[in-house]
C-alpha cells in the first residue's frame, strides 16, 4: 500500500512538473535568414510590449502569398524548406515565430489561444504589404491550431492544416498514453486543471474542432497514418466538421513528424497542386521559376490519399 501511494504521489508530481515544462517559453536568437532565401526581417507589434518576429519574402506579382506557421516549441526555421519550394514556385511567403517561441515575445505557450493573436497580426501585415495578392496559409500542429483559433476574416483562398490536435483533452490523453500506456489517460485531469492557473486560459478555449465549421476557405487536412499524437479518428473528426471544398491527405508510414521532411517530393507536389487549384492568382500551368511542379512517384507515401 505504501509503495502504491508513493508511486501515485510521484506520478502527480511528475505531471505537475510536466505542465510547467510544456508551457515554458522557448525563446532563442534566430538572427538573419539564410542568404539563399532573400528574406527581409519583420517585427510586428501585437499588444503592449509584445511582438511577433519573422522573415518576409516577396514573390512573383499575382502569384499569391502564404504565411507559414510552425509547430510547438519550435520557431520559423522549421518552415524554411517549405518557404524555399514555395518561393521557387513564385509565391510570397512569411515565416513567423509564434508567441513565446523563437524571437516572439509572450509569457507562456498557450497551445493556440494567444498564438492566434500573432497569426492575425501576421495576416494583417501581409494584407498591408500585398493588398492585391490572394492569401493561403500552411500551419503545422500548434501553428495549425493557432490559425483555426484566429477566426481569420476575410476567408483565405487556400488553407493547409497539418497534424493538428482536435481538442486539448484529446491531445493530453494521447500524449500520456504514449508515455505511460493506456492507464496514463486517467492522469489527464491533473494536467488540464493547471491550464487556468499557469496560462490564464481554460480547456474550453483549446478546441480547434469547435472552430472548424467557421472556416469557409478551401481546406486540405494532412496527417501521418501512424500519428499517435493525433490519431486518425481525431483527424477524421476534424475533416468531418469542416466545410467543403475540402481534402484529406493521409501520409502512409508517417508518425507525428514534419510531413515535408518525411516525403519531400510528394509533399511539394500535393501542396503546390492544392494552391494552384484554389488560388486564382496562380497561372494554373504548374510552372515554377526554374521548371515544372514535381510529380508524385508511383508507390510513394502520397498514394495514401482520401479526396
């Protein structure tokens, strides 16, 4: 009995420590963009004393612009490979550090709630810089959730959401199960009750699923078929809650990973085809500055597609 009580107490302490660790800011110096990106620095004021830092790359006039939103505990550099293939295809791009990460200020990571304010600011910046361009967006994990929670208006012309959690309750339970097995799910209330105390936000504010019906943009939802952080059933719920036109891309063999790094050629072909289809500023010829859009290879992970 004593051993069991000790084990339970240790688990409770570990969960409390984990709650603090997961929401800690991840601030770091990013510096200048790689020379080959030809990016200009951007610093966008969000609120009193807070700002969002990023890089801005102009594209071919009339092609469109795409902000890129990274995953949790990362920064804009995670999206550099996406920026390169998009600018090669002529799109303007903007890479930002989400709040409390990289060089963007804020107190704590809030899993999309306060990060959404920075996303809104980045979209407004792009609209100001490129008023005649159509806008798309690519959001990964936390970046996807932050966009969905931003209630972006007017609607964008193309939206790509990758590996996004459905609700914070699902996200916490899934991650506990990965680390502690199925019984670990029972510890989720110990993490969830910390949210208002640590972050000043509630679990009710962290449910991207409830915002899906408010999106009126053409949508592509992408996820790894072996993703245990956001299992297929949760991705399917997100897809079902979304408005048409919509596409679901399940990447065979991929876990909760960077889908572009996992299957680069397939990823680029799929994303460019989606953008060309829905962003009228694209010329529709699927041509980049240096050649044609890459084609998916037979037998590739991208064959795991549900239209």
